[in-house]
C-alpha cells in the first residue's frame, strides 16, 4: 500500500517536472515573441480557474480529450501508436450527425445510444483499417493513421459541403458548410444555465472510462490485449491471436475517438461544422501519456489539459499570443514525459531513485 | 488529342514532377540516414514546418533567400539535437518522441507565423537557373536545365548519399550502428555519437526540404504548407528500402502520379475537388501496403542502445 502511494506520488512528481520543463522551453518562444512569459502563463493558467466560464469550458474540452485519451491508451497498451484520432473524430462526428438527423422522432433514451453507437462504429472502422494494415501487412501505423487523417478530413469536408449541408444554407444562398441543427431529442442537455456549455455528455464519458477500465483489467479480453502489447512473442506462445488483438485494439481506439466526435456534435455544437475537432486527436496523445495510459488516470489528465486549452484561448485574447503556442507546449510535454520514462520504467534507475523510500524493495 | 499535345503534356508533367520531388528527396534521404543508424524520426513533418517558416521569414523580412535557407538548416540542426538527446541519450520511445517533435515544430511555426507575419505574404522565390545553351535545348532544356539550384542539389544528393553510405568508413559505421550496435561498440565505434550525427544530418535535410517548399515552390508560407509531406517522406524511405536510389525512384513515381491526377482534375473531370486532394495520401497508403517486407529494415531501428543491458 505504502509503496503504491509512493509510486503514484512519484509519477505525479515526474509529470509535474515534465510540465514545468515544457513551460520553461515555451517561455523561450514567448521571449522571442517579446512577451513576458510570466504574464502569458498567468493568463493561461490562472484565468481559466478563476471563473465559472473557464471551468465550464475546461470541462467541455475535457470530454473529447478523455475519450480520445482513453482510445489512445488502449492502442498504446497493445503497442500501437494511434495518431489518427483527428480523422476518427471527424468521421465519427459526421456519421453521428447524419444518424441524428435521420431519427428525429425517436425518444431520447433510444436515440442517444444509437447515435453514440454509430459514431463509435465509424471511428472504429477508420482505426481498424490502420490496425489491419499493421497486423496483416506490417505497415507502420503512425504513417497509415496520418494518411488516413488527411483522407478523413477531405471526406468530412465533402460531406458537410455537399450531401449533408443544411438545406437552409442552400435556400438562403449562404452556403456555410455545416449540417442542419440536430433535433432536440438527440442532444445532451446543458447542465448549468446562464449560457455555459457544459453538458450531460460528461457523465457518458465518465461511465465509458470506468467501463474501459473493467474491460482492460477485469476481463480475459483486456488481459490478452495488454499481453499482446507487453510480450507479443509470449502472447503468441500462449495461443493468443496477436493479429486479432492488434486490430481490435485499433478498432476500440478509433471507436473512442469516434465517440469524442459524436459528443462534440450532440453535446456542444448541435451541428456538424468545420473546425469541429480542435486538434483533440493530437492533444489526446498528451492526455493519454499524462494519464499513464490508464483509463482512470486519463480522467484528471483530460481535465488538466482541458484547462490548458481554454487557458491558451484566454491567453490569446489577453496578451495576443497565438493559441497555437499550446500545441508546441503539448509537444514539449510529450518529449519530456517520454524522456522521463527512463526513470519511471527502467528498474535500474527507478531503484536508484526510489529504493530508499520503498519498504522491503 | 493530337500526338503533339500529348507529348507536350507529358513534358509538362515530368518537368513539374522533377521540381516538386526535390523536398521529398531532401527529407527522405535525411530520414534514411537517421533510420539507417537506428533512429526512427517521425518528427520530420514538424522540422519541415519550422524550416519552411524560418526560411520564408528571413527571405521575406530581410530579402535574402540564402540567409533564410542557412538559418532554416541551422534550426533543423537544433531540432535534430533535441530529437537525438531525447531518443538516444534519454532512450525515449521513438515513435512517440517523434510525434512530440512534430507537435513542437508545428506549434512554434504556427505561433511565430501569426506573430511575425500574420497573413498572406509572398516573395519572388528562388529563381530558375539559366544554364546557357543547355537551357535552350528543344525538349531537354525545359525538362532538365531550367530548374532552381536546390533541385540540382536534391538530385545530386542521391549519388552522394549512396557514396557516403556504402563507400566511406563513416557510412559503414552508420550501417553497423543501425543493424548490430553491440558489435559496432565492440569494434570501438561510438554508437550514440554516430546516431546523433545521423539524426542531426537528417533533420538539417528535412529543414532544407521545408525551406524549399516556402522559398522555391510556393513562395509563401501558410500553416498547411507542408501538408503531410514530412510523413510522406518517411513512407518513401520504407518504399525505397532504405536505399538512396530506391528513394529517388519512389519520389519520382509519386510526383509523376500526382502530376497526372492534377492535370486530370484541371482538364475538366467531374470528380469532386476533394478527390484530388485525397489522391496523394491514398497513393502513399497503397505504396506502404505494397512495400511491407520487413527484412530490409535496419534491425536495430527504434531500439535505444544500452551498453549495460544485455538484450
């Protein structure tokens, strides 16, 4: 017990140091840009936690981050790097949007599960393609998912500009590429009034996080999926069909991203529109790493990065630093976290640093 | 269509294909060195974005393309240093660290672009060379002797890198470090030093490829200028079986196929516009699926070297 707590605290310590290192690096960019890093970071970190709006928006962003982060964690657990979150989100979103528009009269309790299932399936197929190519043709999944991202993005634009465009956009001649508004029976209600966007989709996300935890750690399926990632050769000897689990891991991973897109449509925008996914597919990678590739760990990590994303927008408004800076900070956080793995995972180094704290170890 | 028109068309497509394959050659040959030494650098895209931005900014603000290119290559070297420190010294998982590097380059280029340029600006761009009578030759003049200097450099890089890799002792060390690092170490080669050199060289070339896009091809910078070319370059390394001439073949085939479908779109086909944009990425997926044999891969690719760990 005590050792476990020490391990968790140590993890948090290492992650905090990684984050601080990333911020220090980021301040070099701020200095080049001629901005006082303290002022910029103050706007980015303090502002979002000091208003209802900031907290609500952080939660709104944490929902897709949580879903994508969980999806990426699942893929990572079987040693697959899923960079295709962005495409999986978009295709999941557009499929879910089409489904929602197709079932206007169906009661909410039936409509929402159907829509989520559609988003999951389409995202899952998109992820599954990369999984299949890895398992059967040993195509590097980073490259295939990146290419699939570009393809998905164009399909997405094609669908919302053409077949799925809001008929009134044509009638009014405005031609904004977006679908019609989702029927009320298909959308998540807002949780607090006064114009805040936080919606009940967050409960769905939390339930899914817990379900995935049970799936991965309490079922044979999950055990096998993780075994494939940890010891593919041993898993093969044990009679586990490695190929099958690689593909399934990518299907689940893409499916989670598909749900992220779905929730954005029926929870936030109530339409499918351009720029729906604000690079959540990439931010989800950082969230997964920060959550130590664990569905429950991803929950606080997604809230933390939700704060960071809304913080970056607030910083842009306050001190005119482009919010793109947050992408580079996330990149640095990834670099810092994967670098610290030497410390966290290599028994030799871990013992050196933790040996004196651990009991009988 | 008359035979004359068809020949003209083929000539036009080939001329453009030669010019647009240059950035792929820079980036892919750079990545080849990196992978040959055992480091998978997936951050090429981000390095290209940063290289494209730096080159464009200095070419635009100080009106010197040369200065822009030099500084872009320098920034590329710094990115390579960062990548090798993380992946070689700190032994981070290379697939993920490459993604971190990609996001870092993307974010920095995007931030600085918005701060210092802000909108659509363009420059004159790198001029095409006029090689005297060679450029006047009927067909070959246009096809081969009217490009800008970086195109020639890119194509020269192919035989040079082949020579370096297969005919010099440094090249031998690179290959040894990427396939049998322990043996190379026993023979007195500093594994990590060679890997640092290769990753930094590869990143400098990637940045040069990015610079080409902004100061010699598009003559402008936009956030989506690189548009996946860095990842395509990595795919071309697989397609080319980690060999310079294989990469050349891949880059040319890819650029020609791309040129053809672009012409097809302009010539009044009824396909939606999005299909045009999808084509190169679809092509790369097919290429990856067809070039999947693993045996050509450097055996120590993505495996950090640890002297004390007997694995």
